[in-house]
């Protein structure tokens, strides 16, 4: 569970940095707000899916 938290924190820091870079360059002013919201939801969902998929696999034993 600790790995999952660290992965999500890193992913959100990456998204924040990318958003700040786009804002500073002026690209975000040209995009309508609804598309920014849709993109943010998709990016957050993608990050959660990646974090869950890269977690430790469950160890199963067969008898």
C-alpha cells in the first residue's frame, strides 16, 4: 500500500508540473474550460489505473 501512495503522489506532482508549464506558456488560455476539466478527469483516472496495475501482485499458493 505504501508503494501505491508514493506512485500516486509522484503522478499528481507530474500533472501539476505539466499544468503549470502549460499555464505559464499561455496554452491554457486558448483551451475552453470544459475540455480542461475533461482532460483532468481522464488524467487522474489514468493515474489511478496505472498505480493499481503497478502495485504488488497477490501471491497465491496452490496445494
